C-alpha cells in the first residue's frame, strides 16, 4: 500500500499526495482491493476550493496517528467530487436520508460492495460539543464492521428498503385544481420574511427555486419576494463588489458574511437569473451586477485556453504564508488610502464594511455604478499586495456550458455582439475538445506544461489523440443536459438548423445511455436517479423542461412514464423539485 494520489491529475487529489494516509483513487481496482483485504472503505469526497476540506486535511490527514488507523483498518479513498458527481450525489443522498446535513468534505464508510453504512461530513481531530473526534469514529466503525457485522447489514437492508419505498411512484396526491395553490403554499413556507431568501439560516441563492418563482412573476407575493431577494444578492456580502462575481453562500441569515469560494456554475446561474429578472423588471441593478460577474469570469485567472476553470479557493495565503479563509477578499483601512477625499466622503454614504466585506447600502443601479470607480482602485491595491486565491485545474464541460448560456443571456439583454462572439468561441472550443456525436465527456485537466510538451512531442505525427490523456473520461447526465440547454439557446437566437440537429443528437444519446423503462438516471451505469435540485438545476427536471418547451421544433414527445414520475416527485417534495415543476407547468400539470 502507498499513497497513489501522486499519479492523479486533479488538483484536489494532488494536494493530498504527500499525506501519510495511503490514499487510493476511486476505481474498480480499489474496490477489488477492498474485497481482497475484506476491509471497509473510508471514502473522503471534496474539491479544491473547499475550506473545510483543507481544515480536515491539516487536522487529521496530515496526522501520523490518524493515518496509522486509516491505513491499518480501512481502504482509504480520496475522491474529487467534480470528477464523479454521480457518486457524490448517491452518497450525499444517503447521508441526508439519515437525517444529517450533507456537504463537503463528505466522509462515507462503505462495504467492499460500495454500500454505505455510516456517513458524516467534517470530523474534528478532537471531540467538541457538536461532533465526535475523528479517531474515535474510525475505531468505533472498525469495531462494528469486524465484530458486529450484523449491525452493518441491518443498516444496508434499511437503506435498500427506504430507496425502494422512496422511489415508488403513485397517482398524483393533489387534485389538479389545487396544484398551483398547494405549490405556492409550500414555497411560501420556506421564505425568510425578514431578510428574504430561503429559510432562516445560512443564505444560499437556490437559483432553481428562484427561476420557478420567476416563471410565476405575475403573482404579486412571488414578485415581491424575488425582487427583494435579488436586491440582497446584488448588494450584500454574497456579491463580491471589489472584483465582481458571487461567492457560494453567506454563513449568516442577513447575507453579510460570505463563504468565500467562487464557483463557475454559481456565477453562471446567478447571472442568468438576474438577466432574466432584468427582462421582467428593467431594473438596471440586475443587469449591472450580472454583467460584472460575467466580466469577472471572462477576465480573471479562471480563464484557460481550453475553457474556464471550475472554482477559486475560499482560502488564500496571508502575510505569514498561512492559508486563511477569505483573506484576499477582506478589505482593511489601508485599502481605502487609494481613494481621494471626495471618494472617501461618498463611500460611507453608499456602502459599508462588515468584517472586511464591502456591501452596498442601497439597491439602486446608480449607487452601484457610481461606486465602481472607487472600488476598482481598491481592487488594484488588493491585487498589488495580496496573493490571489488559486484556481482549480479542471475545465468541467457542463459548468462551462452553463456559463456559455449565461453569455447568450447577456447578449440577449444587451445586444452586445461581443458576448455572443465569446459564447460562440467557448461553444466551439468545448464541442471540439469534450463532445463527440452527442456524447459529452466530463471535462479536461489543465496541466499546461504537460500539454505543451505533448503537443511538441506529437507535432507532425499522425497521432491526433494526444490530448486524450488530459480528458476526464467520465460521462454523466448533467453535462449532456447543460449542453442541450446551450444548443437550444443558440437555436432560439439564430434559428440555424445545425443547432437543432445537434440537439437531436444529444437527446438520442441521453435516451440511449441514461434512460431505461421511463426512468432517467444520472449515470451511464443506471445506479443513481436523484431528482432533487441542489446548487444547480437537476438534469432530469431540466431535460423535461427543455424537451417539453421545444417539443414542436424537435418533433418529439416526452415519455409519459417520465412525466408521471415528475408529477409524483413534485407533489411529494415540491420545494426540492422547482425545475421539474417548471417543466410540468408548461403542460398545465
């Protein structure tokens, strides 16, 4: 046994390559090893920009005594969630089914047959009021697995029974004439009446739900909630007023203190939502904020020659060289010394600072635009004295297609040809590198030195597949559906038949690889069928929405069994299926 992550290409995995833990990659060879050794698998799932992943690594995975337990009693496996989003989804659903919150790092204990029997997220090195010590968890799990295996079997049987029951569809639970009223009532229940957004804890944008409400903008209560929530997104701490773009969420109810990682997919989805809201309201604050976010993605270190990188770290190096959450983004009094007297006088009237995070005091476009010149000066100073957060080294196809759609939405709102050209260039780049006859591959590792060496070594040869070793050779439904959305958006704008033909090819591939007996799965192994929206629209719901909306042009009819499944999910769990509800409403269901 050795730590095999040194052979991997994911930045997240490579960061763990020097851990004393004998990490194995997620693969069939690793599963076979667990069967041969008859040891439980400890699966740790995370991603490069995750703050708590760094914390758990420093506390536990760099600790020799913890590594000794993991190496002796388990097959330790480290997974980048963005390489295997279907696997992550399966085990996130498991932990949530036990009544615990999901998230990352996700810590799952599996049998060699990949059946989960215990899970958590971050475990501290030492016991605290909320969580047990990680070493205690490891020792207890090992004891149960080796000496009380009947308890493990009981958990597995209970899970299997739960999944069977959970996905057992039935006739719609709500009478047709009561469906709209019922859905509205359920969504209003989760509105935060004081600070807007959903629920009363940490504030996530929940763009899928916002899009559903936007589809019903004629409802005065929905319209009021949407605009007030959008104002928070545009003016408070979830928006990076210095550099542009959006952070993942805020840790508080008031939208003030962000969790500082930035994701390509979040920025694409929030920008698209604000642009669609702008079309309904003509409030230029939404257009200004969305455009600034898109420009941030276009012009910062998330850009590569092969597409846009997936995320920026929450943590950055402070003046001592240690990694600190949000250090790069938090302003100090010294950062304001670059402003002249007039700018300093105006700044406190229009904006404030909460724990180093700038927010706007007014939800007006004119205030945001007027402050932008001063804020750019602050940004230049910050860039000159601090080290920017590191970007991930992966281009994820589906997330890039989401951004491509956002570029098209910005073009639609502004009619600025530049954004259409950027979208078209990105689209051609992605289709050339990551698609083939309707198939969409997960993404590509950006290892510039190796790519350049490979290009030089193969110059003039007949081997045109040298880039294949940089491709993430994994396929999931979400990438295909986000690709389909981009193609259909191009068709809406251009009416060119080529896009329609491409859309039909993708649909054919989806039906071939992911559809079975009227059920859409998230993976080609047809193991994962989760239908809930999360930080992104669920691909099953979005596929339904797109194929229903464009059924005439595509000359297709949606499988009735899939529609019945959607009706069942939307009736049982409406607030978790906003994208599916949007699809059903197109049919008046």
